[in-house]
């Protein structure tokens, strides 16, 4: 019979992120933030079907149960809000950008570094896509200062205070 220590140290394994399909099960997904949960439960498939976002999910290894997800969509940022300022010179009035939308990891999988892994995967996808479709930055709108610190620490996102207090940008140049 496993002891409490055995349960805490048992590794959690997730699959590599893949595009959400009808076979993925997120009925038990709960990351502790209602807006992130609600999006996955109510809107993710519809947004993807309407080509408004692409949802990438990681499942618990060997299952179709979603343990984490993130969304990517297209957008733009006005030249005067591009950071660093040096990238504003001789550039178009609107810079194409990829928006890293909602992202969450279920509470069962939290504390194992999976959020960082999802973030790195999202940025990698953005960089690969930028070779085929013009995009010069990744934008993110963190829910709070703690998440803003997460994006700054793990990927180098910079705040864009002229846009909003928590909007952040990562240049892909």
C-alpha cells in the first residue's frame, strides 16, 4: 500500500502538446482559475472550429485526459506600442503578432514545471510559424502580477504599459 510520501513523489507524466480534437477529455480539468476552466469547458472547441484560436493540449501520459492547454491566435500591435522602441523605426503602422491566449495546468499536475514546458512549446510554435506567416512578436495578457512575473522570468516577456498594465510582449526577432 503506498504511503503519503510515495504518492507525493510519484512522477506525473504528460504527452507533448497537440491540437485539440474531439477525442480529448477535459471534463475533469480544473486549474483553480474559473475563467481558464470555463474557456476550456465552454469555448475552446467552438473557437477552434471557427478558426478564432488553435488550442493545444497535453494529456496525462497514456490517456486522452487533458492536464494542460494553451491557445494561439493572430493579432497585431500598433507600431507605437512595440517594445523595444528601436523596433518601431522604419516599420509598418501595425505589427503582426501571435497572441498566447488562455493557458492552464490542472491542479493535479501543478508544481511539476508543466506550465513552463507549455510556455516554451507555445513560443517554439510561434517561432516556427513566423517562418511561414509574418509575425514579429508574441503577446500575452496575464490575469495578474504573479502571472506577469512568470512570463517575464521564464520567457523574457516585457510589459507594454501603454497598451494596458498587464499586456506583455516577446519579440521574435
